[in-house]
C-alpha cells in the first residue's frame, strides 16, 4: 500500500517537480549570466599583438579546446532558445500566415495544390518566425563568447548594437509589409487582367524573402558606423560619392522590388537614400570617437 501511495504521489507531483526544475535551472542560468556580464563590464583584456597570440596558439594548440568548448556551450544555449521560440511559433503559425496573407485578403485567398503544401508552409513559417524572435538572444550568446577578447569600450558598443540591429531589421521588415507589399502585390496579381490563384508555398516564400532582404538592407547605417569606427570608411568619401551611392541603391531596389514599375522602386529607394545620408552623419560621429 505504501509503495502504491508513493508511486501515486510521484505521478501527481511530477508536473510540479518538472516546473520547479525548469524554474530553478532558469534562475541558475540567469544568475550566472548576470555575474558573467558584471565581470565583462568591469575587467579589461590585456592588449597583446596578434602575432604573439598566433605564435602562442601554434605552440599550444590544445589551448583552443577551451574556446571551442565555450563556443559549444553558447551555441547549445542559442539552439535551446531557437527550439523554444519555434515551439511557441507553432501555436501561432495559422495567425502568422493569415497576417502575411492580409495584402491578398487573408489565408482563405491562398489555394494549395500539392498534398504536402500546407504542412510545408506551416513548418517554414514556424521556423522563420521562431528564428526571427530568437535573433537577439543568439546575437547575445555570440557576444558572450567574443566579449572576453574585446576591449571594454568595444564590449559596450557591441552589446548596445544588438538591440539597435534588431530594431533596424524589424523596422525594415515592417516597412516591407505595411508600405511595399500592399502596393506591389496587387500590381503583380492584376497585371494584364489575368486571374491569379496564389499558392501558399510560393506566396509565403515571396513575402518572407522580400521582408528579409529589406530588413537586412536597413542594417546599412549600423554597418557604416562600425566600418567608420574601425577606420575603413571615411565620412568625407561617402559624402563625395553620393551620386554613385544613389545608382547602387537603385540597383539594390530593383533587385529587392517584386515589380519593375518606378512607383515600387521609389518606395524602396526613398528610405534607403535617407538611411545613406543618415549613415554619413553616423560616420562623422564614429570618426570623432575614433580620434
């Protein structure tokens, strides 16, 4: 009887013990991470020439194993976060697909042809949305791995660049969804007056590709700031070559834009040109900080 009651109590308390174990693991991870960040923000790395570091590595190759093991731990935590965000995305994938299909009238406007097409779209959207949510944390884990080898000032800069880069990326995706796609998609499906039946796989692939590349292009000011801070790019050079920059922006806009009409290209070129001139100002600020 005691054995039965003991087994029954373990079965009943199993969910609570699992929740307690997860919360305790999260608490320990959070405490270790905060302590690690405090150490990184107070201690500074010894400035050593790259040649000396390379020679020490050649003399003691096993020293790399410590760094490889640290990288493995950071990548493992990033993978766990990606799995969690993807699992959460699975619960909201139908809403996300319906949200992406708003420019054409919602998810009911998409017509599947292949048997496996709906599940393929479901998996693609869940994975992409989970990855998009996990990007800031993945970048944070990479920062934790690289921070011990950076100077204190660089640590602060890279850590602050993570949320800025995330905001720029999501801002570019939002611009593509709310301003570009509502203009471009109706033009594409109504050209020549031909009726179009939209397949979920091709439509989702098209929309996510446009949103990704426009989001990536919005990272341009941050890239210019980093290059100017390093000393590779000069603000005066960017200011002198603004005509060439506009031509390059037009080529990039033509590659990103789903249509060939000048209206959609102008919608993409406008913010990119503004971001370019904004990047010139950031390059001046970076040069002053470098001096």
